[in-house]
C-alpha cells in the first residue's frame, strides 16, 4: 500500500491550526484583503496571554504559501490563500444559510419545540464560551442561551442553557475535531437533537472552473460547482443506511467521507466517530459557483409532535470529524481514494488484503430461490443444474448467491424446521449443492436476513413492522416489500441459527442481505444506532468462522469480516445531472480488500457494455437468474452468452487481489485503470479502433498490460 506523505506545508498547517484558532476566535483581526494586522491581548476565563497575530500571518506567507484554517472574530471558518484569494469564503452566502459557525445545534424541549442555534450568533456573540489550550489540543466550551439576558444570568440561573465542549487536536498528521457527548450539559427538559461541527467549512460562493465536491453517493460523484445547473441539488445521505424504526428506507452514503477539490489541493473530511448517527448533506445551487457540503450528527432521535414527542434514542459517545489536507495527484478522487483506503484500514473497517481465495476469477450468479418464501422459483436441484451447465460451457468458477432460502428470516424456528428451506429441498439437498459446487471449483452463499422476522414474530406486542426495499424483486417487476422486526434478541437468534446452518452444511457460505443496507435501532432495549452497529458487527464476526461472508451491498461497517460483496453500484444516483460525474471512488477504496460484483448484466440489459463497465470499475461480472423458463431472468436464455463473456474476462484474475490505485479518462469513451501501480487495464467503449499510450484498442474491448 502506497501511503500519501504530508507535504511540509501541510504539516505546518496542522501544527499551527490550534494556535490560529486561539489567536483569532476571541478578538483577533485577520484581514482578507491584505490590510493591517493589529496587536491584541487575548484573554478568556481559562487562559491569558499576549501575542502578535502578524507573526502568524508571516509564517503563513513565508513557510506555507498556500492554505490555512483561521477564524475571524465573528468565529467563521475559512480557507485562505497566501495570494489573498479566499478559496472557501464563509461570508455572505454561508451566513445567510446559517451554517458558517464552528458549531451548529438543534435543541428540543419536552413540548417538542425546536430551537436551531449556532455558536457564532449565540455563544460567541453572548461571550458565553471558554478556551483551554494544552499541547496539541484546544478545547472550546460553548454555552447556548435564549438571549443575552439569560447569558448574563449564567448556566445555573436560567431555565434554558446548553453547554457543549468542542476539542481541536491532531491525530496521525490530520486535524481532528470532536465532541464527547457525555460531557454535554442541558437544562432540565432540554435535549440536543442534532449537532454539526464546522458545517460551513466547505461552503462555496464563487467556485472557479474545475472546483468541485466529491460525495460518497452510489459509486461516488463529482459535483461540479462552476457550471450552471438547471435545478438545485439538495441531497442527504445517511452514512450507514436508514434506521427503519425511525424513518423510511433511503439509499445512504457508501463511505463516511466527503471532500472539496480545486486544481491543486484536496480537503477531505472523514466522519471518524459517531458514524452510524451521521448524515452527509450536499447542496448545490442553480447559480454557478455556489454550494455547501457538511455532515450532521443525530444525538437524540425524537418522534411525535408537541406534547406527544417521544425520545426514541439518545447517544452519549464520541462524535468527530477528521480533516486531511493534501496535494492532488492527477485526479482528486484518485488521491481521495488512496487516503480513504488507508484511513479505513487503520480504523478497522477494511482488511488490507483479500480474505477469501476464489482460485480463478469468479462470476457472481445470484439465483432467486423463492419469492417471499411462497413460490419456489429455483430449488436446490435447479441451482445444481445451473452450476453444472455453466461449468460445462467453460465458466470454471461460480460464486452462487442463493436468495430466498432464509429470505424472510428464520421465523423463530430452528434451521431444520424452517419451512422455506424445506420447500427448496431441505438441508440434505443444500449440502449436495455445496458439494457439487466445491467439486467444480465454485462456491455457494445462502442469503440470511439478520433483522427480519416472520409474520408471527412481527405481530408480537411492542415489535415494529415496516416495509423494506428489495432490489431483486424490483428487477422482477414485483412487489418488493417484506416485514421487518427491530429487536436484538431476534437478530441475535438469526445470526446464531445462520451460524448453526453454516456449521452443519460443509462448504456453505453466508450472504447478508438486510444488514448490508440497513442499520436497526433496538426499540425495546433502547440501543442507539452506534451501539446496534457495534453489537451487530461483533455478532457477524462469528459467521465468518465457519464460512466465507458475502454482503449484498457494500456496507463498510461489516467489510472487514467480509470476503465478497454481491453487487456494487456503478454510478451515482444523480447520474444525468449536468453538474454530476460518476466516478469509482467506492471501488477504488475497497478493491484489494474484498472481491465484488457489478450490477447484474442480464437484469440491466446492458450485455457486453455492462461487462465492460464491470471491468472499468474493477468488479467481477454479475448475473441474476431464476430456473423458470418463462421468466425474463431464466438462466437458459443467458447461459451461452455468460460463458462467452467469461472466456473474454478470465485473464483479469491477475488484478483481482491488487488495490486500484488510479482511474483516468484518456479520451471520450476510453479509460485507463491502474492496479498496484504496475498493472494497467485499458477500456474502449467506442465502436471504432482507438490508439492510446502506443496501444491499439479494438472497438468495445479491453486490454490488460
């Protein structure tokens, strides 16, 4: 793994950031236009010292010559160029949007009334803050009041006050900003519902050509800030999927980071703690040059209105953002991907190598066994026939994900009594399928729903029923809803029963379905989202002891224990917007840690072009089959075609276990993808011959060099 080394100027930025924050947040004068800098005596209740802020300006100009965080006396945050150009102004637009302070919060009272506050117009304006400076650490305690008169009375004398400590420090060469939620103090009856740290940092008023946001939407997206846009973009991405006990399901962020890039530099923001409680917001105005990008933590989830307000969960752990400043190498998302991969490996989300050896390059075949546990579409004997036929045609490695066997959850029964499993042939037939696959150098992965229960369980008092999205049935143009239950005892039993099944059937592997795109709060046990994330992660580790573990979707929080991901998105869901360009950011982050499939070739009707897309994005081709002859997804229709595709792409096994280190668009329809810094794949989507880098690329083809 190549590590990005911080340049001298970036190290200086990190080192002096805390000093600049202290020097300017209280009374400092730091003019954008290059005017005079006055000498100030800086004092607070906790610290008293005298400094000449001109020395900081000099060090910025002479030693860094580029970018620096600073705070004017109004407590805005900005990035400043030494040539007096403001890269990201926190002025008129940001203040109008009310996001430009160091800290924004939403406070609720017992009646359900909501109060939106920011540190600039409340705590700082009222003088209600304290600063403590230690080596490599700056702590600012903001206190929020309703008005200045309340602020004069102080925290203990008023009925409405909220105290929040914000800490600035450095960690592994990065700037880290965090809040320990257990240290938040509120007047009786008040709750901090939401919290944002430095929300105005990536607020842009007048972006130049090429300046853009990078967001983790789908495969990843570049949001061009300099183009006119026919419509405003207001996107929210839950970092670890929706919590169905609190809200309807929606697609979330694929990785917990976002960034701003100009032609020379990249500022990356990692959501490093409190991940499960956070949401990324991207706003892009119609007018060219304007937008903002920030994240928000939900500390107290509430439901109901007015006096009927109910506290659904409260969080008292850490929430933090980590900021990385780096030079751009070729493309911003290439640099971002390398930095992110290294960050997530250190954090423990990703493995630094592939855990499951597929042998030859696999093709991912997702077979739908039964529809909602009722109609059998493909039983275990049928699945055996599919593997045998494809193998006879030259597909020598099939990773067969079997959907439907445990699709509705285990319904509280033991594995041996599971009615859906029985209708598909029972454990003996399943064991025969696994043996056949192993003999033919393939593998079987059976779908398990961790959080979903059957109708009987869902009707029990106090448990939650909810409709959930199912991608496979969407491809079949059928109803995609099934019943969900939020309860740790149910999820724990489903995990233990899946563990029992994988232990009783030799060579059987497990595929996680609902846990790949949802995170449930336990409504009965009062577990918050972060606690449920950690509990589920620990429980899921057991499943990889007996077998391999496949995720239905790329859930980063479960990735370290996973061997494969069935399907990874190949574009942003905002694709088609003139200001949006889809990029393989997610793929670059996870390639070399897990083997992953693309979107189903036959279901998307893309044919060979869909296979080329999988190749460009480092995925193994994926297919969605049933055994039914009359079905549009019948395997018989595609068997010969699948084998032909396999013969063309099997050479890509050579890059399967390597990290993807660069992705470039060379010409219109021509891409260059580099693996491990020395293996290169060229893809030509054009219907004519193209010459690049001294190589002749055939029409709609690829080459590995």
